[in-house]
């Protein structure tokens, strides 16, 4: 299983980014291999609009099964859940802390978008 976490930086010690579409990047944790990788989110700087949908495509193409983020807008939520991805929201914490909370079952699955479009 692969877990993508919106991150303010490239390391698990960095903060979970409260934005999904305009986060700096995604830390991908592969629970099968234990590997951690980073994918830059080009939409942060390049997209005038549609950043959430483009970020969703990036995470889906990375093969993630789970997304952890601070917030997710309605279009991204629909795209991600349509692809079969489960979404969990995390408060201000590090990526490592959010992953631990997920593994321990302390994060609740999101049932809808947590912010409006263009947040």
C-alpha cells in the first residue's frame, strides 16, 4: 500500500501541508517495501487554476492508495475518490506524525471536501 502525504518539504520531519493542490510536494510511503520517496508538486507554482485536479492526477499516477493532507477541495476529492483513493485529514503535524496517526488508526477517513474550491 502507498500513502501520499502533502508536505511542506522533502523529508518526513517536515510539516504536513494544509493545502492539497498547492502543496510543495508529496511524500510517498510504501508500506510493502518501507521506502519513502518525494514527488514535487509543479502545480504549486504553475497552475493558475485547477491545481487540485492536477495534484490529484500526480498522486494517482504515483500509485497511491491513501492520501493524507490538511485539506482537500471538492474537485480534487471527487477525482481522488473516483480513482478509489481513501482520504484522511491531518491537523498541523509532521509527515512522520501523520503517518504514525494513520497506522495507529487515529485519523478518520474524510467523507467530503474540507474546503471550498480555490481555497
